[in-house]
């Protein structure tokens, strides 16, 4: 299976930037065009939240138009703290699973070689995330329904601290509760997150949790308690594939075109020449 993970699009109404400067609609369009032009066809695309900047109908309309024009692959989405759950449900209800749960945007997809469990971590009115008792119970029950199939959990708020303290303050609040559920289900092979706008990996229970870089703007890399800032480091996304020898392997793909490709021509003095 080949899975594309996009996150933190922060789409705006047509013609408006995010944070007065980030042309997120243009950057998302470029990312989707990059996915469209990959030399292989992905089996699915997951988007791990912050699809929009303010959860407006006009912002979801931009995403819906882009997907309809550029992407033929199945797309599975969840909300982030910049989204509005009910507006997402009404605007993107045509996407698989969005309307499956009465209260949240969370669902399981069993149509692929790897099972996808899409999890809603949003607290309305807060930048942080949390899993209430109902969502934890849903996660535990849903994972328990299929224990033999490799599973990826997709969520917006990361279930670990990363050292960028202004982001750690708005990560998942009840990390231990979530980790306790994951620890019961050995079939969970990856946890995919967004929110932090940087590529960051950490161990959670027996598995790996991976934050994807944003397809738009990135959070400045600092370790400590410095004020939060953003920049326009190269936009990127993840491509995950399954290999018999290694299981699930994740690659980072940059949206930007760089000089190259150039052939590897070994120098005569190269010591590895056989």
C-alpha cells in the first residue's frame, strides 16, 4: 500500500492569505499538483487536520474544488483546531467517513491493505487537543474490532512532547490515556499527526508517532521557551509504503522543484569502486 499524508493546509477564502503573508491556497495547490504528478498512484491520501484556517464554509469550498479538480485518489480527512467540526461535516460530507459518527469526525477505513483509523482530537474553542472518555472508548472499541490487520491511526494533535514548548503547550492533553489504549493494540504500526508544522518522530507505546511537515508554512525550529514564530521553509508531505522486509516505511517528499536530477558519476579515486 502507498499512502500520502498531507497536513496543515490552512486554506483561506479565495484571494486571502493566512497570517497576512502565507499564501496557503497557492501552497496547497502546488502540493496537490505534486501528488498528482507522482510517478506512482497512491492508494489513498490522508489529511490530518487544519484543513482550513478558520473553519469557514468558503474555506472548505476551496478545498472541495481543489480535490475535485486535481485528485482522483480516495481522500480521508479529520479536523484540527483551526477547523469547525460541524462546518466540516456539512461542507465535506461527500468525503468518505466524514458523516459516519454522530458527534465527531472519526471513522475507520477497511478498504485498503492497511486499516486507517481517523481520530478527532478537537476541543472547540481551544488550540490544544484532548480525547474525552467517549472518544477513548470509541478508539479502543474500533481497534479491537480488527486485531490482525496492520493499522495506522491518524490524528491532529501529537500524543508526545517534542521540546518546542509553545507547541507542546497545545499538543494532546491526555497523552497517557491515549498511550494506554494504543499499548493494548499491537497491530497499530504508525500514528500520523499534524499540528506542529515540522517533521518530528517519537515512540508512543510500541509504535512510532510521526508529525508531518505542513504543505504550507512551517513552525520555526527552536528548543526551549522562545516565542512561537513561523517561516516558509520548503513545504513537504509524507509518503508511506509497505515493504516485505521492513513493514511501513515513511519518506518525506518536498513540493519544491530543485536543481537536478544529476547522474551519479563516481570519481576515479572513489574508494568504494569495485
